[in-house]
């Protein structure tokens, strides 16, 4: 079945489940040195019908380390990097070195907007939680510009729908609009291909806002370019 011209950029929960599996598999192949995206099973909510999907949950990427951008010193032009392990103790003792932050990322399906939502939290190397200011100070310049200029990227603090604790999140109000735009000129017109690539393409955009980069290899099969790319 071809992609309908009236498609509004949203997906069903069962499609989210399929897209989550595709993202997890592609990430493992392209980012084998990094922590994987894993599926966390949860108690099924009333809005998920039994015929849609057998299990409910969300994608989780945790214990992800990144180096905060330093405004001064020899690290000034160093781009933000992510990995499975923090930098060594010698780097931590260097006052000019970028500070190491630890992040947890969750991709949760929003029943209200029918799109994925990114929830995240971060910590300093001493275990203290990051504030909004801490997060913004650690972002690359292009990510900070995107966060401040685009209406759909504003950061809020909301209760995690499964963990019932406050997490940071990027509001989902404009997600369906730019997802529809992203696939409008794509050669991947088959609906199944769109579902398979949906979360990968979505993360390539929202990831920019929080400094989480998607490897280009994961996007090659889709022939897509994020509509808000700085290139």
C-alpha cells in the first residue's frame, strides 16, 4: 500500500512498536560501541487495544555519557561526543576540559498526539541532577540555536507517563507536521517503509536539540534529510 497523500504524520501504537524495533536494530548495527536502545515492557494502558499490540512499553537508552561543550580553553572547538564510558580521571581534573554528563533517554508514545515523545534526564559526574541551564550550557551551538528558535522544540518538565517522576521532555505539539513534511518528498512511499524509518528519522531531528546524534548510516536507506538540518 502506498503512502496516502492525506497522511497526517501520526502513527498508531502498533506502528510505534514496529518503528521502535527497527530503530533499536539499526542503532546496534551503526553504534555498536554505545549503549543500545532497549524495549521496556509495561502494564498495558486502557487506550491500547488488545488487537493492536501484545505488549506495551517504551524505548530506553541509559547511562549515556557526553562531554559538555566548554566555552573557553583548548576544548573550545571540540564537538560534543557521546559514548558508553566517561572520560578518564585526568581529563576530569583538567579545569579546561569539558564536563562529563550522564544522560538517560526514553522514547514514549503519546496517545494524545499519536507521535513519539522524547523524555530525558541528566546528571553531573558527582550524581547531581542537571538543571535546564546545565543542559543548555552543554549543548553545541547549532543545537542551542534550534532549541531557542523553533516553536516545537521548547523543553518542559513533566511527569514520566510510566515512571511517575518528573523528567525533561520536548513538547510534541508540532511533531506530526514536520514528520509529514519530512516524508512528503521521500522515495519511501510504501507505508511499511515509512513506519520502519519513522523513529529513525524523528530521532535525527529531535536528537539535534539535545545533542544526541543519529549516525548517517541509519538514514541512508530512507533518502531523507531532516527539515531543520543545519547543513
